C-alpha cells in the first residue's frame, strides 16, 4: 500500500502534550463518540415515534368506530361510514396489477443487464434506470394523467383514470427496486456455478434458467417483496391516475378498467379538508397505521431473508 | 427446436423485454422536455404566478423547494452521517446494532404519505410548529435519513482497514483516525448519498402536503415558521385543482421539477463514477 498525502500530512506528535490538554481532548472525543452513538440509536427512536404518533392520532377511530364498520364495504365519511374494504381492495388491485407487470419485466431486465449485455451497454442502461428511480412521482403521475390515461381509455374503459393506469405507472416506479435487487442476487451467484454448467455443455440460456435463477431464488423473492412494498405505499401518481372512486371494484374481465381509490390516495385527498380531531381525521390516521403495519411487515420479513441468505448487501437504492 | 435455437430465441426475447423497459423511460422524459421547453424561460423562472396561477412564473414554488431542500440537509446530515459512522466504525455485532439496522430498513420502506401523517401529528400539531418550513424540513429530513445512512455507511466501509491500522499504530485515537483518515476518503461516497437523498426529497409531494405546502401565497415566506409554496405540490395543484389551466404552464412546471431532480441524481452518479475510477487502493 502506498502512503496517501492525507496520511503523511499528519506527523506523529514529537512529545506528549501536557496532561490537561490531553484530558480535555479525550473529553471532547467522548462527547463526539456519544453523539455518534446517539445518532445511531435515534433511528430506532424515530421508527417508534412514527408508530406512536400514528396510534395517538388514530385512537379515536379504533375506539369509537365499531370494528364491524371498519371492516365494512362503504367509505362515506360524510355519512359517518368508515369501511376500509373499498380502499384496501383498491390498493390491492392496483398493486397486484403493478406486480404482474413489473416482476417479469424487472427480472428479465436484470438478467439482460447481469448476464447478457456487454459492459459498454450496461454502462449506458444502468444510469437510465437510475434516472427512472429519480423521476418524482408527481411528474410520472402528471404524464400518466395527460398522456397515458387517453391511451387507456381507448382500450374500452369509460374513463382513462383506472386501476390499469395506476398499475402501469406503479410498475415503472417499482422497476428500479426490482431490477437492482434482482441484479445483485444474480451477481451473488458464484461464477463456478456458471462455469460448471457451461463446461458440461449447457447453453448460456440453459445455464441462466436451470442454474443461475434457482441459485438466486431467495434474492429474487426479496426483490419482489420490496417492489410490492414500494408499490403499495406510492401516493401522488396513483392518486392522479386511478380515478378516485371509493367503491369495491366489480370482479370480472373489466376489473382493471374501473376507477379505484387506494389507501394512500384517500389520506392525501381527504386530510386537507377534514377538521382536525374529528372522527374522519382520526380514521385517516388509522389508514396510516394499516399502511405502516403492512410495509413494516414486508420490510421486516425481507430484512430477515437478506440476513438468512447472506444475499444482496446493497439495499433498495440504486 | 435445438438447444442452440432455444438459446438464441431466449436471448432475443430477453433483449426485447429490456427494450420495453428502457424505451418508456426515455419517452416520458422526451415527452416532458418536448412539451415544456417552449414555456420555460427566464421570466417563467423568476416571476411569481399571476391571474390565479394561469400566467406568470413559478418563482415562489421553485424558491420554496430549494429552501426545503436546504432545510432537509440541515436535519438529515448530522443524524445521517453520525448514524453511518456508528454503524461502520463503532457498532458491534449485538442486539442494539441489529435493531438499528432493522429500523433503517423500515424507515426506507415507510410510505411517503405516512411520513406526511407523522409530520402532521408530531411537528405541526404536537410541537405546535404549525404548517411551516420547519415542520416540512423535519419531515423530509427524517424521510431522507435511510438513503444518507446506507450510502454513507457503504462509503465508510469501503475505506481499507490498513488506513485505520496505520493511523492507530502511530498513536492516533479512534476518533482522530476516523476524522483524519477515514472520512476524507469516504467523502465522495457520502456526498453521493446526500445529493441523491436531497434530490429525492426535493421531488416529494406527499410528505409536504399537510406539513408545509401552500396552495398559493401572494408573498414569499419571511421566516422558517411560515408556509411556502413548493414545486411538486404546485404541479399537483395546477394540473388537477385549477380549472382552465393552460397546459403550457403544467408542462413547464413539470420540466423544471424534472430537470432539478434529475440534475441532482445525475451529478450524484457522476461523482460516484469518478470516485470509482480514481480510487487508489
């Protein structure tokens, strides 16, 4: 190892400093190190505080609205009806649609980037995907609203603002997460596995399909889970393009061509108008609790899986 | 079909699907640029909105977003870098460390609208900051923490252990070693994380909806306890809440927001690439 300029710039001290100066410096270091430890611990405190504040503001909803009503099928806050089912169904439909689109696309793109693309292409493509991760959700929602919705309407829907429009936008928002984590999972498969398969005469595709993908299975599962977590919590884009109809979507072939309203969009759309401290206000916080619990669960399980598989080290960020 | 044919077919299909992923990204950006470029000029950037926001510029919203990004930095930097140093340099393999890691993973997964609810409950109402820049910056700052922590930790861990060993063996204390020999080398990586995080915060709408963003303000905010307009919320307002809005204003606002956020993302990527090339170990 060669000495760097930074190292040679600090010569060892020729004589020990006076005891007072040294002890005051030690004290200063203690303070700094305590602050650093505090910063670490603060993350745990913050998660706890977020949960506590959500609970605090939603207590009234959980105490005063009967559980049977919360599980009900009608969300009409003006009439005092707070049934979560239409909102949960809306989130579910949009998220399932997004996952069905994003998982194959993301996984296949990861295979392309990791196994097939020459390095020169990869250097161009990866930044483009990072750009996708960087586009603000409101801008994607805006483009979905002015450009995508008219296209969806031509599919035969009465309006372009449907679950499908939301799923399409959400799929692209979840793609960077899915691609980067699956690519890490593929990358973590030892080269010896590939060499072994190729050496006994498998084609590259057989190697990918029969050896690499099964070996990367747990990492891919994590990618899908975190993609779902990303999709279920997205707010602005979904609110702009899904039509905001708080009805349970009718099952059938037209399932994805109906307007729906997600949990996130309901909070964003209604919190601005409610009276603080009212039952409606408290119920919106209760939706927040549901969202917190869902995403916490997904991330907790994914985190455990990462720990267990020793799989991808880099987390959701590209 | 022979094995070779199925291989060729599979590779073609995979390539086609990848094109399907990449092309819409370029289309979205091209679409916003092509429609917005005609509106964006110096007047648009420096004038306040007029005629019920249907004319004029976006100056107060742009300024508000920059102020919020600065506020976010003030909140997130000390805690984020501190936590990263803790995880990379001090934390042992114990229950505490695992709890911190779990917390960071979960912070990264909490939906942005839930951060908005937390900011409303904790900063706007409980701490009585009201709908204000402080409340918004605190909310965005906490939301940005996981990005800053994970990138900074990775950068600190990438500094080779020999640097630490040599410094410690010359009699430096642990903190002196970190301060003079680890952090300077990790700086580009830390910077990447900060810029990425702030870019994301600048583009967020949901966390500022109830904590700081104003529909329209005739004057600029005068203190950090005032509301401010912000670019993402402004785009939301003029594209869905104001009837008869000229499309040009919407495209122009979308373009400015997109350029602001993407320039931050891209510069972060550039710093990281240059750092990888120049790395001397």
